[in-house]
């Protein structure tokens, strides 16, 4: 599949996007230690066993490869084996990985840099407000009770001063006094709700960093497409082999959808509408080996108007056209095919199919 993508479209692997998601199963408990279905941190906040998927896509938004992990695997631990597998399988040189904070760890950064590759990661500047308030409360209790032994979450917001017991003046070689460091907490609060982008690429300025990182939405959208339009979840197969096969089918379908969208360019339809149009293009084999294409359609389209920029946008008013038929026609035009009102002998139809190329 990768060779076909390279031949027909071309791979742009100047940098690649990586992310991890998980899929839930309709079971209550895993089936043994080797089962890929394990309890973990579900994206849907469910308690069902899950399986994790690591996905690489290129800078054009085309999937490169996927890896399946037990559901209890930490996101940060999935990058190294997946990245090594991708580089080895596809014979890649230097690779710049773009990912969010879930895989941003010192071990991953060390691995990437030591292997001569690069990274663009997001990173939280400071913790959440609620966490800080919890630390401040602990610090206040520690200071009040003089509890030096309580260390967790305390040291960050406590400070020691040396004072004169009579005047309160800060002096040397006198009594130590512990207090809550409110000044530090106020400074940290400035960075609440902010994250930064870090990179190994010294030739990236701030615009390039934002440009590269902003493409990460493509992989997040790919997960959404797989989970909704391609019915990757819930998963009803049980053996590890069948689980991997299930996700391989979903991966292939995602790649086909992305290839169609790539060729449609600015006229690209959503994954849902492409799947709906192609799903409506069904054939019947009649007596005598005649292949008949059923009528493609079945959904009323909305009227379109041009906005202030001259771009066609949908309205809430129905039109007299069929949206599925229009979408199907647009896909046909993209590939220069004429697949309407077919009533052909099977051998002629097979020749017709073989002549459809990218």
C-alpha cells in the first residue's frame, strides 16, 4: 500500500504526525494475560476493557502505519516501538515526529535525539488551577503543624526565612521560619491554561513551529472518522489475531478515504458523504451474467448560496436535487469515470473496473 501511495501521490515524510487513541469492547473482563483487551484510561471514560492504537500519518494527511497495544499501555510508551517499526519497514531516513503532550517524555525525547531524528511536541507550562490549590492547602497545613515529614506536594509552595524572634528582622544564624510561598503561586497562575511548543529543530522559527504543529488536527480527525464513519468501535471480535485484523480493515478504509479526498482537493467531501455515496453504488447480477448498477441516490440536498467571499455554502432550505447523486457524480468526475446506468455483461464490466486508475 505504501508503494502504491508513493507511485501515485508521493509521500512527504519531512515530518510525520503521531497520536494514540483507544477503542472499547463489549466485554466486562479481559480473557487472560495475553489478551490485548485491558482496562486502561478510556477516551470515553468507560470501564470496559480497551485496546490502544498508535497511528502515524504523513504531512499530506495520508496514514502511514498503525500499531496495536494492550489497553493498559501508557501513551508515552507506544512511540518508541512504533517509530522504530515505521523507520525500518519503510526505509526512512531522518524523521521529525509531531505529537501532543501525551507522548512528551524525557525518555522519548532522549530516544529521538540519540537516533538522529527530531520532534515537535506540545508541553503544559504549569499544572491546573485545582492541583495548585491542593498543593497550597497542603503547604498551609504543613507550615501550621510544622510537619516537615509531609513532603508530597508541599515543598513547591513552602519557603524558609531566617528571622530574629524579637523583631522579625531577617538575620543570619538565627531561627528558621517556614511559610507558604504565595508569590510563587501567583507567578505560576499567570501560565494557567497555556501550553508551549518545543522542538529539536533549531532552524524552525515560531511560525514554522506553529505551522507544523497545527497539522496535528488531521490525525485527531482520522481517529474520529475511524470511530464513527468506519465503525471501528465498539469491537465485537475476541482473539488478538481478529482484533488486529479488524483494525487493519479500518486502517485500509481510512487510507482509501484519504486518497479520494486528496484527489478531490478543494472539492473534497467528508468521509461520511464519500462512504454514503459509494455505499449506495450497488450492483445486481441478473440472469445471463448481466451486471446492473442500481440507481445511486436517496437524500435530498440543501440549497447553496455564495457567501461574501464568493464561496458556495449550504443553507437550511431544501433543493430539488439529490445529495448522494451529486456526491457520486463528483467522485466520478475526480477519477474521470462514467459509471452510470450500467447494464453490461460481467466480462465487459470487469474490463471496465480494471481500467479505473488513480
